[in-house]
């Protein structure tokens, strides 16, 4: 029963990642799939979170309303989102136990770092897939400059929305995994 519940929840999260990506596809570099993937990793654990991240991004990129991406870019996108789901399983519990301000700062920094890694990986692969007319790092840094909106956006989303969501999902995480995860630190009470 527990395994079935985990895989049904994983399937639902993949569908949510795809639907959210499709809903915001027309808005350049504004997305919520990075945060959803991170939260999936927190809820399901690193391994299943990585699988959800890869499948969610794979579906989003393959069936994107704006068109599918080239296979090499598709594979690196899935690998990067697997990393994001894995990071949610590893770092999510740590952030959930922090006080409010340190949790917001750590989460914002981690969200921006994960998007930076994603952007560098995708831009390097896109360079070798589509062009060789310029230096690879000129191409990569040009892509990063364009993606600055996504870096800032995810820093804000991770800093403002992710820590409270981690605290809300903590009980479901404990129920899914049957582990005693310490409850989050309340902002008004010092331990």
C-alpha cells in the first residue's frame, strides 16, 4: 500500500509539473516547476524526487506548447531536474528545520544556485547542438544573462514560498516515510 501511494503521488506530481510548465510556457523565464520539483524531492525522498524531476521536465520539454526541444538539450534538462528533485530530498529537510529567516535565505540561495546549474548545463549543450560560430563561454554567459530573470524569480520563489511549503508538507512526509522527522522550528518560540 505504501509503495502504491508513493508512486501515485509521484505520478500526480509529474502531472502537476507538466501542467504548471504548460500554463506558464508563454511567459519567458517565469516558472514554478523548479520549486515544484524541489518540493517533490522533499516529499518523496531524493531518489523518487529525482525520478519525478526528470519525468516532469521530460514531459514538459517534449510536449511543450511552444514546441519540443532537441534531444541533447532534452536529456540535459531531464538530468538537471533530476538533480533539483534529488536536492529537494537532501536539502529540504534541513531547510524545514531552520528558523524563518535563515530558512528563507538558504532556500533562496539554493533555488538560485540550482537554476544557475541548470542554465549553464543547458546552454553548454545547446551551444554544441546548434552552433560553433562563437566561443562557447560567450554563448553560455549570453544565455545566463538572458536567464537572469529566471535566477531572480526562483530566488524569490524559493525564499518566500518554499520554506512555508516545506513546513506544511512535513506531516505528509512523516506519514509517507514513517520516520520521525523533527517538526519545524516555530518562529515565535526559541528551542
